[in-house]
């Protein structure tokens, strides 16, 4: 059987990594070695490393703590972690593995922290989440997802660039507002700005839903927590929260969540590959510097 080839490429000037602010607050990883493996792949998948390099992944490629996984257009990617949990990324998604620590005989050291920066995924709980559910957390721009032994789908729709620009301008105006009598800065509530959830749909976008985090629970239970409060969601329920300051709510029906990976993803065969071709015999792991 041919072994995967490896290549080294020079990073082009425009190939930059957008760091997610919350990830900057993390500490150095304590777990050494791979934390998961790509078992199904339908297109291009990239792992951006903390040292600035990037690796094009194929089926059977390892993922590590600190990786930012980026799925390209039309790419679904299923990753199985060392505790037998699974996360399947949908196209145009970014997921940061902030922390993952698991040893079969050391449950007290369990820790799983993810960061859904963009797009969506389906998560299936493994041993870690079943024996230490409080040690699992998934941050998103609008809420943190906690589990109680479950299978769930999460999808984050970002506001339009115009809405973000307007919100940023309002933030600056609030920060610089002063009281005419005391000439001291005052805290001006940003509620004067229309909520980001009400921003108009982006022309040509695949979804006309309002920006925010959408969830669907397929089995078990999850809870969403942000500055607005905490809400539990049971199997069969759908949820939504538009911003980190507004409480999560239960939706009466499916708001339009669609998660349709290729049929091979449900077989567990790992036979679907990206550019490496059937079976992965010609797969190339390419490190970009």
C-alpha cells in the first residue's frame, strides 16, 4: 500500500489566519499527540496550526489540540476523537479545538473545549461526554453549548458585513459619549441599534434566516448559556439565540436547519475522500508555511 506523500510549500503573502478573540485567552495545550482522526471527507479540509502553518487533511489524517479546522465549499468532514465522540463539519465552517484531554483510566483529567467560529456541525457524545458531561463545552459567538449525553446540530449564521459595521460604529459612539454636565463618560446602551438578528439577508446567500445560533437536538439534551440566561433543549426541540446578550429560546418548529452529508458518512467506512481519490492511497499531507 502506498504511503501518503508529504510536501512543504511556502505560504503566499495573502494566506493569513483570522484569530478568534476568545482563543487568544487560552493557555498552552497540556495534551500531547493527536486527539482525533478524519474518518470521512467529501472535499477540501484544512487544519490551521497555532504556529501559523496550515495542513491540508485527508482521510486518516490526525487532528491535534489547537487546530482550527476549516471546511471548504461543498466539504463535509467527519472527525472521530480518541474517546469515540464525533464531530461532522458542514461546508464553509470553522471549528477550533481549544482543548481536548482524555485517558480511559483518568476521568478526572477529562476536558473538551471547542469553538465554533463559523458555519455548522453535528456532534455525537463519546465516553468523555457521558462520564463527565460538565467537562464538555462548545463556544460560539452567541452562546456556550453544554451537553447531557447527546447528539445535536449547531449552526451559526453571521451578521452581514453592513450590520457588523453599523454595530461597530454604534459601539464607538457609545464609548465616546460624555455627559454635558460632568464631562464624564457614560455607558450608553447599544439597544438603540437594531438587533443584529434583524439585519437584512445578504443577497445571494443560501439562507434568509436571521443571524445567530440555531440548534437542533437529535438525542439527549443540551443547554445554551450566555449573558441573557440559560435554556435547556431536549430531543426533538429546536433553539435559537441572536446575540450573546439575548437569552436562548425554544422554537416551535425547524427554522430551516439542513444537515445532509454524503450517504457514505453514515456507514462509518471512511471511504469518501477529498482530492486524494478513492481509498486515500494517493493522499497528500501538505504543510504550508
